[in-house]
C-alpha cells in the first residue's frame, strides 16, 4: 500500500486598511499602504492523504 500525505497550516489575517489601486501603474506602487494583523493564536491545519488502494482521489475544502 503506497500513500502520500501533505499538510499545510495557516493563521487568519485581518486587513484593517487595504490597498486600493496603484499610484504608479508602471512601478505598481500602491495608492494606499495596507495595514493588517495576523492572529498567531489561531490556526487552521489541513492534511490530505492519497492512497493507491482507492479507486479515485477526492479533496473537498470548505
């Protein structure tokens, strides 16, 4: 039986101020700086495992 797994984790990011357009299109400089905060105390972890013994692979994330 051959299996392969992959895992990823992430922390929520709250954007207080988002960049709205560019002030310089050629240099892609933002019109407004963005300000955000990561919530390190909260975490989402997702693991997916593929198994050759199964007829098909299915991954659903919601």
